[in-house]
C-alpha cells in the first residue's frame, strides 16, 4: 500500500463528506422554503432574491424555481453519496491489504 495514495484518498473522502453536508443543509433549507411558499395564498405578494435585489414573482414561478433547484441538489447529494461509498470502499480495501502484508 502506498501511504501517499492512502492519505490522498482519505483527504478526498473528507472533502466529499464536507461537500455532502453542505448540500444537505441547502437541500433542507430549500424544502422548508418550498413548504412555506406552498402555505401562502395564491395571489399573495412573493419576492425572490436575485443577486442583490428582490424581484416580485408569482407563487407558481417561485415554486417551479425552488423545485428545480431542489432536484439538482438531490441529484448532487446522490452522486456525492456514491462517491463517498466508493472512496470508503477503496480505503477499507487498502487497509485490509495492508494488514495482510504485515
């Protein structure tokens, strides 16, 4: 086992785990926002942040945007989970190979 390769995989796993946590926070926030928007009455004044300004938009348009973002983040979460599983498997394999050699 190459110690350098092992350390590189461990660092990649740490970065991927941190990114997944960040994505999960964003996903949870989007879900809460969607729930709040869905509770509002049709025709209510709603605003969406775009850069540094707020833009008045309809409920349906805001929900569409939020749900699209949610789907993208959900896809990225699944991809991240798969990467974490693969990296974890490689690290475990390297560790078990290392123990066999000793």
